[in-house]
């Protein structure tokens, strides 16, 4: 007739902020305890979702394209300078030949 409530109930957390900070300071003094704490925290970190990895790869590719575009612009400027120099040398040679 009555269904059991299946929503989880929160447990009371009786530590004060000061007590938590004291415990962390104590843990920091012991290397083994500190490493255990870091391992526990690493286990609790959310995994990076695949879509975020794809975005990161896209951004890396965009950066590479931007660098390549800058390199090409520099090469175009050098080619323009060479073209200008060649035309100047051509005029000088034509004057010498005629």
C-alpha cells in the first residue's frame, strides 16, 4: 500500500570548519597520509568528457593553423620583396644591355 521512500537521506556532518582545517594540517605533516588524501581526491575528480577532449584538440588545431597562416604571410612578404628586387635587377640589366 505505501511505498518506501527511496530518496537517499543526507547524513549529518558534525565537523566544524576549524576541525577540518586542523585535520588537514595534521595530514600534511605525514607524507603517507598526504599521498592517501591526494589519491582519494583524484578518485573523486570527475573524468573529462569526450566532447571536452574534442574541443581541446580542435583548439590545438586552430592554434597550429594560426601559426601556419602567420608563417605563410611572412613568406608571402619575403616573396614580394624578392619580386621587387628581381624587377629592379632586371631594369638595371636592361639598361646595361641597351
